[in-house]
């Protein structure tokens, strides 16, 4: 049994995937790991590249049923659910990792030590930074409850980012170098204790490409597990490379995901007029996002981020 099972879901980002895998196999520290790449119908030779250059990686060629479904294929292969490989225990930890990340040599080991030293830590993520060195704000978040969503949609979170009340969604009231417990981390790098998956199950496949990470964190916290942001480990995240290829579809999925997450976790406890307002806001924002995306140059298209559920996984 290995210490860590890593799942990477890839869609047409062969060169980034190569860099990601190279950084993984340059890892340092006293632990063992195995890697499963789930290729979601890429047409750029991604799967062939992995098989040729990284023969130690298990490749699953899949039709594109979405990010959550792709990750679940990898998790099942690693033994984290019934129907996985026979005759072997799953690794102690699972890592969901985006192919557009590059890890420093000790990132995996330090994250494993971090979670292992906190018995109630069920999920953890590092500090993710963009190419320009800025913080990828999706790497530490609060759940988009109706109140927090209102602060975001109304612009109060932008006007008062240092406020513990209004700056809660992206935890902008805390410095990026502060390690802290949070509601959720992002699926671009999500380290999960094996017991969490055994208790709460795998990703909800109704989420095609967004918010499955928020949903898993929500279910884990419902069962008493903690979610941690570890500022002592920094990982590069290019972000948005897959979603940019099908930006209109990604925007549509993004706003459908917002409604799904609200309906699943908050609708029944929310006054019906507030629900109507939320649905109307989602519809208007989604329409505006699709129109704005169409008007942008092709190299600037992508999923809008000025909404409660960000394009968190960066796909």
C-alpha cells in the first residue's frame, strides 16, 4: 500500500501535464506514491505522451463525462471505493491535482506531514499562486451561503476586502501567509485523508466541472472533519487552461453549478423569496457572462470570477 494516490484529470493540456508529472517525480521525502492520469477525451496526444514518457503512471482513457466523474474513475482505480482494484488497500491519502500545476520538490511530503500531524484534518490545500506570483484566491474559501453570496454579488466583498464580515468568501481579511482552518480549498490541489472518502463518498458527479471541491469539503465538515489551508507550501497554478478551450460551455456549466450547489445545501433552509432572488441573479449573471465572453478576443476568453462560486478548479 502506498502513502499517497494522485489523480490528475486532463483535457487537452499535454505540455502542462508533462511539466506537472515531471515535478511530481522530482518529489523528495520519505513517502511512496502512485499516479493515475484520467484523460477526458483529449485530442492533443496527452495520453500517448504519458504512456511514452511516464510509463510508471496508470492512464485511463475516458469519454468526457466531467471533472468529478473523471476524478472518481481515478479514485476507484486506486481503491478508494467499492469497485476499485481488487486485493489491495487504498493509499492512506488521495490527492486531486490539476495538470496545470507545478510542485516544488518537497511539496507533497510537507503536505502529508501537515495533515498527518492534525488528526481532525480531513482535507488540506497549499498556497496556490498564479504565474505573476499573485495568490490564486480560490485556494482558501468560505462556503457561498446566501449571506456570503450576497456580500459577493453586491460588491461589498470588493469594497471591504479586509472586513471579517464582507471579505469571508475568499478570506481576504487574512494575510496569504497565514496557515488557517477554512471552509474549503480548491480541487486544483486537494489532499484528502482516505477515511474521509470512506465516510462521505466520492465526488458528486452532478457537478460537471465546478464546485465538486466545495461540495466535498461541505460534506466532510458536516461529519466533523477540518479543512486546512497550509500557507507554508506554495504551488504554481497556471489556471483556466482547459476551460478556455470551450469557454461558452464552461460558463454555462459554471452558472448551472451555482444553482445546483445552492439547491443541494441551502434551498430548503432559505426563505422562498431569497431563493427566487438567487435564481434571478444567477440567470442574469450567466447571460451577461456568456455575452461578455463572446465579445472578448479568443485568447482572453474564460469563466467569469466575480461571482460566489469561482472557477475554482481552474479547468
